[in-house]
C-alpha cells in the first residue's frame, strides 16, 4: 500500500503544467521503468524563481517532482552548483 504522504505530495498539482516560459528545459525518460518527466525552470544568475513540470510516471516520481518544485526555490544556484561539482 502506498503511504498517504506520498499520495498527498503526488496530488499537489500547483506546479504541474508546462508554460513554455523558461530559461532551462529538460526532458528525461527512465530506461528502467519508463517514467518520463519534463522540467521548465526560470532562473536568474542567483536563484531559481520557478519550476513547472509534466510527468508520465508512477506516483513516486510524481511525488518527487512535486516536492522538488516546492523546495527548489529555496536553494541558490551557487549551492546547487556546489552539490553537483
């Protein structure tokens, strides 16, 4: 059975839906399970201002995308670059 918190995260559709207004865009497909996700991010030189997404995915991927879209605006680009350097 899927945890209720996961279902609530996946059900949050505030940032679902591509707007075709972005500074960065990426689409990926997981070869293992077939999940697909497209992200549109609007960022300036210091911060991510917004993230929109669309998925063709399982509830876990949808919950992850929803959570990321909420939390990513709290992170500076400098911190993101340090995490992936």
